[in-house]
C-alpha cells in the first residue's frame, strides 16, 4: 500500500490492497472520524496509540492535521 501511494501515486491500487482486517484495526477518515474512533477506544481503556504509514498521499498534511485537530482534543483529559 505504501508503495502504491508514495511511489506509484496510484490511490485506486492502494485502496484495492486494503483488507477487511486492516479496516477493523486501522483508523481512516477525517480528523473528526479519528477523534470519534479514538474516543471509543479510550472508553475501552486504551491509553496509547501509534501512528504510522500509510498516512495517505500527503503524509505531512496528515501529521499536521492530527497535531492541529486530534491531539488538542485529548490533551489534558483525565481518563
């Protein structure tokens, strides 16, 4: 998937490589989608997450969006 996105710039190919299992354990979507999914995981007791590739066709933009929109949502919350 990373090869298809980062090297080949073939989003359709990358999407075709995504499996149902990946969708169950991964989180995809907007920052609002990410916050909603993480809220559910936090409610289940999750205290640490890891972000990693593939982060989409614009990894830097994805990282910036998480830093701007997602991290502040959870920062300082006593869970």
